[in-house]
């Protein structure tokens, strides 16, 4: 084997669904004269230790560490892209894992055989398959929310289920959900005959035997359901039956619209139906007295699936409610399940006993061997799902926290407490940073820049007071500043609301209040009656809800993208003999803390700076900026926005129908050259995304 392996460019591990480049493959794609380490990850641990041992100063060591981590990230992404391309070409087959429909790659569910509309493989794999099939490569999708099915189900206080095939998964149901499995006897005794598997050496012999069996059963007047594992095999069998002039129906992902019609005819005498795993799930294949007398519905499986559950579901199409029926699986040593788990032993045995082409093994020992292979495959798949759940459990704590904040913002419950916590955390962070730098000016500048407020204490107080006292003073001073600003907005808006109510109170339900923070313009939808009843405190409440909800969604979406990238990069930690999950836990905690800090800063900055603004002045400011400064569009949807041509003192236009929802309003960001770059780098716009 080492001699054979030396000639390989890459290796495939089908058990773990992974592809790895060999040294020969790396040498091939690197090319002559190129950097030989172009596709080789640096040993980060030893490299950092080497940098620490050098006599360079701290700044130089920091620069070299940053350069090393940047190189690691670039190479990690480069290797990942090549691996995904190789995986697309070697492990994902057309009409098996996916089909091409409407010039798009559509995933086929391996359990049901149905097309999963709207679903895409992650981590660039879907784009790799699109490149392979020469169809339009869609842009990578942005995740807005994510959860594993296991954590979703575990959110319920009570959990139970019912299925005919849970017994084989009893261990996983207990490990994940702490649910026991109880077997309930059938309504009527099952009289279906489940025959032993028939094992052939080659796939060609197996399919020939299947065709002969179908013809024999059809001549006996029995309906036949032939189960296949993929669209490709269902179409292959269809062509073989057509050559034998056997009338039949095909039910797979390409004909799923005709499922009900095909299943309705599947139980008629001499009917032949070829189906992928969907096989009329959720409906019974009805058979008449004539069919019962002939022996009932015959099930033929053309291959054992990775999971025993799917095989049992196929067998269970026959013999329902005490009806007669038979089932048998046809297996070849070239099938994926047999090949992956070593069919050499069986092949040698067949050669030893002189088996010739077309000869078949039918023995309970063979059936048990196949089921042992299925158990091993199920254990592998369970291991993959369990590992995924461990990663999601890390995110689940963050998800619970952020969704609690989001729920408070959505319904307004406890929102004021969340905002006070945000302000206190922000004050704590800024005071600590300023104290560490011993810089009163730094704190003063940050408060002015972010919150457009003044410090409630002077430099002498800053230098002589302890951190806790300064945090409390800053928090109290900023809280009073925010309350005064809101009171000013309330007094400015209340006469306008009262005037609208007096003139058109019976026709107006909501009022759009134009507001701005000096950069963004947006509109706050405020219920007229609630605003009048609270003397416009409802306007402030709606502003806080809208700003907080939008910022949480924006930051959480970005955080999910960062976690996806982190998960991929931590996989490479195994090459350094480290546990990827442990590194993921540590790094994701750091990222979550950074995300909360950004969220606090953005929410507080917008709320503290927001004022009611007339539409004319906003348009004038925009027009002057449009002439003087470059524009920058971002991929994010900023809060509200849009041009506001209407003065706030004027009532909004009447709606044609009061129940019509408000249309969303969008706005482009206008960033000054000397303003901080919106990407969050900390650099000025002209030195970051604005330099081009």
C-alpha cells in the first residue's frame, strides 16, 4: 500500500467524508518555481515560540505574530477551498446527492428522496458543485439565525414522538434527549415474509437478478415496489425494464409532483413501481382481494441503506394491517456500504468456494454481516451529529442570551433594564480603558464622539477618584443627560401629535416621526392613541425598540458569520495536536464579548444622538455631503432611512386602508473621510475602505 499511496495526489476517507491532499498533490498544484509552502499550514505554536526567543523589541515581535496569524488564516482558507473542490468532484454525484433542475444544483434528501428547495451546502461546497456542473455560481448566503434540530427540540418542556422505526435509534434518543423507546405491538399480527438478503459479486449481476425477479412477480399478478437509493439507480432500472418491455412507473425527486397518483396505482395487480426512499411515505399502498390471494405486495430493495431505519421503512410498505406481502434485499460487493466496510473477506470466500458469475449467497450470516456494517455506519453518522451538537451547545448559551435581549426589544418588556445595563457596561469599559492609559482626554473624547455628551466630572476628579466611583458618576450623569434629551423630544412632538388627532384623529392610526442622529435618517412608527395617552413617551419607547432590535439583528448576523469562519479555522488545530472544540469555545467566547461591546456602542450612540429633524434640513445636509464626500454602500441594512420630504409638523398622508403595513425604508451610509470606518477596524475611513 505505501507504494500505491506514493502515486496518489489526494486521499479520500468515505467514512468521515473528508478529502486530503498528499505531498505529491501539493507539489502538483503549487507548480514549479512557486513557493513550496503555498499549501502548507505553518506550525503556529512553534513559530510563536521562536518569535518569543528572538531579541527583537515588543513592537517587532507583535508585527511578526500578526503576520504569522494572517498567513495561517490565508493558507487555511486556501486549503479549505481546494478540499471543497476535490470533495465536490469525488464524493458528490449528480442524481445521487443532488440533481440539476432549472439550471440550478438542488439537494436531494438522502432519507426521503425529495428535493430540498432553498437548501444549500455550507462552507463553499455548494459553489464548488456549481462550478463542477458549469451552472451559475450563486453568491454565498448570509445566515440570519441558526440552531441544530437537537437544541430546537430540547427547547420543549415535554418531548415525545411516534415512529415505526425508532427502535434502532434508541441509544441516540436516550443520549441526546433522555427519551426511552417503547415498542407497541401491531394492531394485527404481521404476516409479511422478510427473506434473507441475496448477495452477488458485481452490481451488474445484482441488477440482472432484480429484473428477473420483477418479471417473475409481475407474471404472477403481484404488484412490485422496487426501492432504490438514488435517482441515478431508479433511472437505470427504468431503462432496463423498458428494454424488457415491462410497464412501470418511476417515483423519484424529479417526478415528486405525481407521487399521489403513482402511489394510488402501486397496489394494482402486476403494477411495477420504482421509487427512491420517498416510496409513498405517509400513505398506505392499498391492495385488493385479488392481490392478497396472489401473495400481496412484493418489496424489492436494490441496495442496503446506510441506516437500518430506512430499510425498515421500505419493508414496511408491505404487510400493513395484517395484509400478506414479501420483502427481499439484493446486495452486491460493489455497493458503497459493502465496499467501505471491507467486502474483500466475502469476495475471497466466494472465490474459495468456486462461485461463478451470477451465483448468489443467501444466508442469515450474510444478512447479519450487512446489518453489522449498517450499525457501524450509524455510529459514524451519530458521531458526526454529536460533534455538531457539541459545537452548537457552545453557541446555544450565546443564542439564549441574545434572543432574550431581542425578545425584550421586540415586545418592549424589560427593555429599559437592558439599556441601563448596556450603558453601565459601556461606562465600565471606557473608564477602565482611560484609567489604564491614565488619560482624561481619551475618556472625554470617547463620550463626546459616541454619545454627544459631556463628562460629569473634571480632570482632577478623574485623577483622584477610584474606578468604581468614576463609573457610578459617569453612569448617573449620562442617564440624566439621556432623560433630559428624551424630555425635550417629548415636548417637541406632543403638540404635533395633538394637532394631528384634532384634525384627523378618526383616520390616522400611526404617525411616522422623522429622526436623525446626524448621519442616518429614519422614521419611527408611533401609534397615535398611545402617544397621546402617554404624552409622547410612547415615541421614545418605539425609538428604543426599533434601534435596539435592528442593531441586535445586525450584530448577531455578523457574529454568526464570524463563528462559521472560526469553526472552519479551528478544524486545522488538530494538526497541532490540539482539541478544535476547546479552541472554538475559548475563541467564540472572546468574539461574543467583542460583539456585545460593539452592540452597546452602536445602540447607545444612536439613541443618545437621535433628534427629531425636519425633512428639508436632512435633504440639504445629504446634498452637501453628496457633493463633498465619496459615497460608500455597505452590505448591511441600516436603520430605517429614506428621504423625508415632509415636515414633522405636517400630518402624514392618509392610508388607503388602516391595516396596511408600513413599507420598510432604507438609507445609504454617507461616511466622511476623517470619520471612523464603518467596518469597525478603528481606522479612519480614508485609510481603510475609502482609500480606493
